[in-house]
C-alpha cells in the first residue's frame, strides 16, 4: 500500500467514530426520512473531504521535496520551494533543501571554474600530459602532448600506448631522464608518473618535460654572456696591438732605428753580440715578417671573435612564405666543389626567414660535402624533403666517414676541422628552433655517412 493511501485511511479512521455516533443518533430518533438522508449525506461528504484535505496536506509537501531532490540529483539547482521558513517544521525542511540547492550550485560553479582553469593551464603549459586507463589506452592529452605525437587529440584518444610510442614511458622507474624521439620532436625528456582513480578505475598520469630545450636556452644564455665579456676584453687588447704593429711595420719598412737593440740588452749580451746584431743584414726582414705576423694574427682573432658574436646577436626571424623546392635548389646551386643530388619531394611552403634558412642549409651542405671529400667521394651528397600533415622535413645525407663524437655536435666552439670556428651547427640549430622546428644529426643506419634532419612547421595545413 502506498504512503498516500495509508495517510488517507488514517484520516478516515480518525473521523470514523464521530461519524458513527452522529449517524446512530440520527437514525435512532423520530425524524423524517428526508432529514435523516440529508444529514447523513452531509456528514459523509464532510468526513471524506476532510480526509482528502488531510491527505493532500501531508502528501503535497513530500512531493515537492521529492521533486526538488530529483532536480538536485540532475544538477538543476535553480528550483526553490515556496513557504520556506524557520519557525515551522515543514517550512524549515523547505528552507534546508533550498539552502542545499544554493550551496551545491555555488560548488558546481566553483568546480566548473576550477576545471576550466585547469584545462586552460594544461593547454598552455609547455609540458606534455597524458592520462591512460588500466588497459593503457589514452584518455586525456593536452595540446603539448598532441604536438609531441604530431596528431590532433581527437585522433589519439582511445589508442594504445604502444601504438603511440609511449609504452616505454609507462614502464621502469619514475622520475627519470630518457633520450627519446617522438613524431613531434626528439631530445632528452624527464618522465614523471602518478596513479589516480577515475570512475572507480585505476589510471596513470604521464608527464613528459623537454629538458633539452631548457638546457640549450641556459647554454645559449651562458654563451651570450661569455661572448660579451670575451669580446669586450679581447677587442680592447687587439685594437692597440694591431695599431702598434702596423706602426712598427711602417717604421721597419722605412729602415728606422728599430734595427738596433736597446742599449741595456746590448750591454748584457756583450759587445760582440751587439755588434753582430747591429750588423746582420736580414734583421729588418725578420722584424718586418714578425710584425706582419702580429698584425695578421690580430686580424684573425678579430674575425674569430666576430664569428662567435653571431651566436649572441641572431635576430628574430622575419617570417614570409618560402617554397621549399626553390629554396633547396637555390642553396644546392651554390655548391661548386662537388655535385649534390636533389631528391625532389612534394610541393611544400613554409613560413620562414629565407636568409636565415639559407645560412642553415649552407652549413649542412658544406659539412656533408666536407665529409664526402674526406672519404674521396666524387658524389655521395643528397638533399631532399618530405612533408606530412603539419611538418616539412628536409634531410641532407652524405657517404662520408660518419660522426665519431655525437655528444659534442651542437656544443658551441667545438670543432674537428682545422679551420672551423665551432659555431656552424650551434647556430643552425638556434635558427631551426627560432622557426619552431628542430635539427638533428646522426649516423646513417643503412650505410656509412651521416644524415641531418631539419624539421619545420608547414604552412597552409594538411597537404591537398
């Protein structure tokens, strides 16, 4: 039996004794039949009406409370009960339900704002964040993570960690540092993991932080400071040295008194040695050659410091549309020592600074040609490019001896060439990263030689 029926029956039972007494008194007296039936009908109607009214008075508030609780369960906190008051038992119940709805509404708004803020922060931070379920399927990824996978988030969610190339990151100890290459970038990564539960199921949170870029920024900043200090000090020394050396060279050429050693030196050396020093006819030539060497060396050191200073003064790129095929063929056409093969790729356009990328590709081609010539190859250098939905990758391959020390490739001032300055690759990678790309150099796996890979963002979206 329902609660409503029980309330109605109790209301009928509560009035039943009075109705029975009234009807007995009515029907046992000497009264007309019309009066008896009229009074009987009136008493029964009032009795049933009072019971029904009592039932409604009890049931309706309960239905109101039920509807409000159902709305709260559906997260609709806009409903309010009328008659909420604190000096009445039923009104107090309505008041508490209204207060509960208002509190939950404020909490939901706060949770939504916090969630929106968290989502915003996750999208903006330069750290790749992934969430995997107990089956190692991706359930959440932020913008940096999608960029690292080189795929939009909607295409990666639901895929297995192994298919995404992240299975190794979910294994082993954490935190730890790992050298790894992903579709969207390569370098040194710090791996952090933590466990949490969502919907009652265990999940793993994976965070990948790119240490290479931060370390290179620190390295470049230290290099800038070093170059500024060295440039100031060395240039202050080289300028007067060069000036004095040129003056001495002019005096020696005119045959001035510089041919005679100072008097103190002659006395200490003995009269005969002084006479011999004054009498040698080639002293002037030696002095001239020595001073010329000083001047030349000073000029060489000035050029040396100027080339290093380029690392600290690289301007921001001026981005303009650049056709990849035209750019590659133009740079390859500048090489005269060896015939470089161009492997034609698809049509591709990038937003880039043409002058800076020319300098970058010239460095890569020069290095490849040097390596090929070192191995005695008349050919053996190939340049080509490919593109995917978001990136253009330009590669330069050679058949030289390969790279012996890959750890120092991009260290500024490190070089294995007798005439090298050690800034070519460091400057090239700085240019690539200023364009939002990356530069890697490694030994070729299928044969001898090395391969440089320049990865740059493509313009115009996916290829048609």
